[in-house]
């Protein structure tokens, strides 16, 4: 199956218009605030007060999905959600309850469990999509990492994550920390990040090499899992992860964070939290975030160093 380069964003825009018109796509309306903590300008999104009741209902659907016996929304998927075929193993769908515009899901065509290790086919799919536009891909490895569906899926959003106030503002709130990374044999740790993690950087030209990008990223992913004490390099691709984790990936870098729990109080944290974006459903949750600080929330849900 052939993927035509340069078509993913146009197809996303077309699918979004179609799905909004039919009512299949149901965006969650939020109000965004920047809250600085531990040197990071965290993006805190709070449900819009004008539509809170309806938006809370949508969020409850998202948070409960996949955590009990409910229909699989990806198999079969809603026709209105379809964006593009990616490969013989993966396709691209819109995220039905999106907080961020043009939030995409890269989904396996056949059912695979979300707690299975990412394999080379998963990386071939996501590494096909990432070069299409400035983007952040991420993966919630298991329920404790914020996964709301058991069917394996990676996710992808356009960058920058928010509307930058100035040209020098980072595309991802946590990115300024990454410049301080210290490397040993290609794997990095980042001073200032107070929880267990592993970090990698890629050559600027790697993402343009369609034959080398996915294998290189997949190999680095396996090394990173091993480094943080999760799956050994010797575990088969078809194996199950040995613990929950979040993975974030751009053309230039990859960050892997093992998780200790999903929630800080009532607040669910997924991979985007470790990019510097958190969601509060109401004023009480917003107060908790302000009191604890964004980095404190991440520290609570990861493994402190």
C-alpha cells in the first residue's frame, strides 16, 4: 500500500471539515493558561465554563473508554473519522474528542493490545507521518500511562503546541530543558528533570531518509526501554511491556518516561503532560495544579530520581 507524501495535512483538513459537518467529530472546548513552574511554561487547559457540563461528559467517555468491556472504536472505525491509509498495517484517524486541532491517531488495522511493545511496523507508520509537517508524536504505554483505549494506537499533533507569544518561544514547553542533555553512548539524561527518563537526539537529515528513519528510531526506543529498567533488548518485538511508560517523538528527539501511576488526585496525566501540557476539568482541579505545580504533578506520576 503506497502512501503519497505531502498529503497528510490536506487530508486531515478535509476529514475535519467532513466530520464536523456530520457531528462525528466532537472537539472539547478549553481555555488555555500558561503557568510557569521549575523553569517550564506549562500549558494548562481548563474546560470552558460556557460548555463545562457537555465537555465533562465527553471527557468521562474518553477516560472510561477501554477501561471496561466497551466496543472498540477503532475496529471497525467510524467512516467519518478516516484520514488516510498509512501502510499495510496502519491507518490514520481523527481523534473524536480532540482538545487540540488536527489531533491524529495512527492505529493498527488489526487489533493489537496497547501494552504490546512498539514494533518496527509501528515505527514505520509513525515515521512516515512525522515528516509530513512539524509535529509531536506520542504513545501512552498502558492504562497507568494514560491510555484510554486497549487497541494499539500512536498519536500525533501539529507543532507548536500552543500559540507562541514570540518567535523564540519553544514548540514544546519542555524543549528548552533538552539543550542541557548529557549523553553517554547516544542515550541522554536531562539535568533539571527530576524523574526517571531517557532521551535521544537525531540527525536533522534522518527523517528525510525513508529507509533508515524508522529502524534507527525503533532501535533507540528499545535501548531507552532497557536503560530505564523496562524491557530488555533481548525481549522479542511481539512481547508485552514490563511496565507503563510514555513516549514522545519529533523529527529531532525522543523522550521516554516510565510511569508510576496515571492520576495526580483526580487529574489524569498522559504523554502530553511530559511535553508540558496538562488538562483541568474544573476550578478545583485547576487549583490543585497551581498548588502542586506542573513539575510536581509529573514527579508524582513518574519515578522520582
